[in-house]
């Protein structure tokens, strides 16, 4: 059974930083292009960033460009999202999933709250 597990969220002040992690059981995450998504209260799921299976290429939503960095460690089958200079509008539940070829069952996500 495939299971995605996101972690690393928390409560931070505006301008703060967090590093999210994504791991999977039941499949080898290293084989896939992976993306981070987020869903803010009352809003639809939105794309945040993605990275190719080999880590060579990545892409970002305009609203996080220059502040978020996606990376991966295929030796650990993990994908990360380093977030700096967080803004209140970054408050959301963050999820990881495949970027192409259809979504896997969604994990529980990790809550990020940016508030003073």
C-alpha cells in the first residue's frame, strides 16, 4: 500500500523558515518527478514546486520563487521543501505527490502556520 508522509510543518513568525520533508512507503519515490502542493483554508489545492526524478530540473509557483527551494535525496528516497521568508499567505496544509502520471493517494499533509 502506497503511503506519502509529509513532515516538518509548524508555527512560524512572518519572515521565518521551515524545511518540509516528504517520504513514501510502498513505492520508491526516487523514480518519480515529485511536487509540493498546498491548500489554504477555504481555497483550492495549488501547486508550489516540483522537481524531476533526478533532481536536475525544478519549477516554482511565481508566489514562492526565490523564497522556496525544492530538493531531493534519492539515497533516502525523500523530497524536501526549504522555505524562507515565509509570509502569512503561506499558511496552509502542504502535501507532496507525484507531478506526472496521476496522483498517488494523498498523505495527511503537514500544517504550516505563519503568524505573528
